[in-house]
C-alpha cells in the first residue's frame, strides 16, 4: 500500500523523495520525534509496514485499543502524558515524546502544537483534504494523509526551528546587530535572561515562564551557532555533553548503583564530579585533582593565594565566578556538606550565627567589620540551607516585601500632605507599622477568599 500512496502523493501533490520524507503511523505521532520542516506521510496503523505487534512505536497496541497515543484520546486517564508508568511498574515507557506532553497525547493535539492552524493536511486514497484546524482523529486514522513541509521560518514549535532562525540572523543579509555579536558581547544578555527566568519562577508554571525560558534558550542557541561558525562545537555537541553527563551522574537510574534517598544521590553526584575533575586534570597533564573546566575560578586548585595556600580547593573547582554571592556561597556549602563537612543539626548553625554576630560587634576597624560581616552572611546562607530555604530567593522575597510596604508608606505620607524627606524617623516608623497592618489584613482577606 505504501508504494501506491507514494505514487498518488507524487502525482497529485508533487511529492518527491529527493528532499526527504518522514513516514509515520498515526500512533507514532505522539511518541516519535519528527521535524515539520520535512514532509510527513501519516499512515493508518494497520497500513504501516512493520506496524504490527513488536513495533516499538505502538508498544503492541492498535490505534483503537486504549493506547492514548493512537486512540485520539487524552493521556489523562490516570496517567499524565509524560509519566510513562501508569501501572507503577518502574519501567519508563512514555506515551508522549518526553518534553512534548503539555498539549495532550492525541495525534491531532500533537499536530496542532507543531503546525499552524491553516496548514494543509492533504488526503490520499479518496480522503478529503483538511487543515490542522479542521482535522479530526477519526479522519486521520481512516486514510493516509500528507503534511507538506513547513517553511523553516514557520517551524517555530520544533527544536530545529530556533537554530535555523539564529543561523539566518547571522548569515549574509541577516540582522546587522546579530552579525556583530560574539561570545563576549552576548554575556550580559545571558545573565539578564537567566534572572528573568528566576523572576518568572516565583509565580510557578505559566505562559510567562515559558516565554522567559524561550529567551534563555535563545542565548544557548546563539552561542552554539557562534561555536559552529568557528568550527569548535555546535548544538549537537552541547546536547551530547549534557546528555552524557546526566546519564553518567545518575548511575542509580541508568546503571547498577543504588541510591535510596536524595542525600545518597547528592553524595554519589559529588563523588562522580570529583572523579571527572581528576580525569580532566590527568588529561591536561596537571597534578591538580580539581582542575576546573569551562570557566571555573582557577585553572587548578594549586593556583596560590599568595600565602602558600591553594586559592581553590578541589571540591569547589568549576564554580562560576559570575554566580551571585549568595548562590555561590550556597553551592560551596552544598559541596562541602556532600563530602561530610556539615553541622549535624540546625542548632549548631544558630550557635555559630551568634558567635559571628558577637565577633562583628567586637570588630576594631572597617576592614575587620567587613570581614566579620562576610562571615556572618556565610553562616546565614548555611542556616537557610539547613532549613531548606534558598538565601537568594528569600532575600529577593524580602526585598519585594520591603518595596511593597515602602510604597504604602509613601501613600500614607501623601494622604497626610507630607513628603518623606520632611518626616522624622519616628513618624516614618509609625507609617511603616501601619503599612504592615494593612498588608497583613489584605493577605488574610485573600486567604479567606480563596
């Protein structure tokens, strides 16, 4: 049947195999990666060669036997689209291609997520033509259909779309601004986009978060494009490095190592990372077991601080210098704790906090005060870590709360016909207390309403 379908697609719609063609049974649309910039021939499951029992695309189920990938139904019947383990067997067999399950598991849902609504769906073997917007699952399952290739600039929902757009921006006749950029000039945008993602995360999953993640992804794709132009690396290398690293660092999932708790995982992770650093150092011909790669603080921990003491211990090699200080401190202390250097309980951290506060008060000059204040901040970060609180997030939330209350203080002063710079501290503090009362009343009302 496939030969006859191909012949009809060629005679009626001008399809040729020269530029490539993807052929998929209906049930495979949800489970297989395909690129809309290539034409796709969609066949009814029973007509697809190899579409019998044993075809991994179908997992031994026919299109109408309850498999959400082929039935046109949502995958929500007790099993989220991406969980892949409805029976709790421990075997990962996702019903939808991982990373592509937010729009449902039916073939029609998948196509609607990848193609514009007006994109043609050309019927074959007597089936009428349709568009993505008018397509229904029963029609798709009954007859073959051809989806013409998307123009690359319209292929925006595919992982292959953004790299094409980035390459076009950099190509002759592209964007003058993009063509002037290099790795160094793009650095500020990477930091900016990462922080915008961080801000969006405060509100959880949302369309805003998806948009900000896209902005961050663009930075990664742009750097990969620059690397490709230089002949150093490309997006495949980026994916290969991180994919291999994640598999390597999860032997309790992809190997035979056992890890029953999150603490076990972290300890395994740090041991594996230490071995990786030692391997890199050996390859580089150095004796430093913590040689950093990819922009760490120092090329080796043997870099001296001027006092004969290594400037960077092996355990901290690879920490990015551009991390915010609170995040850097948290990462350092996480690594130390994973190697066993940690207070056994939060009480020990509280005692250390009191000790550092006393030392700050007893400091004799500005330099000593600054040093002791840094020690105090370090312990505060550790206290947050022990309590399961991220210091960066907590401080940002505290900043936001201060800003909200200060806005109320400004409003209250204006209502009294006063400006802040004409008021005493005591008067301002009174307005601050009033702002706290108003904010708490508002929060209580919101909780009651919900």
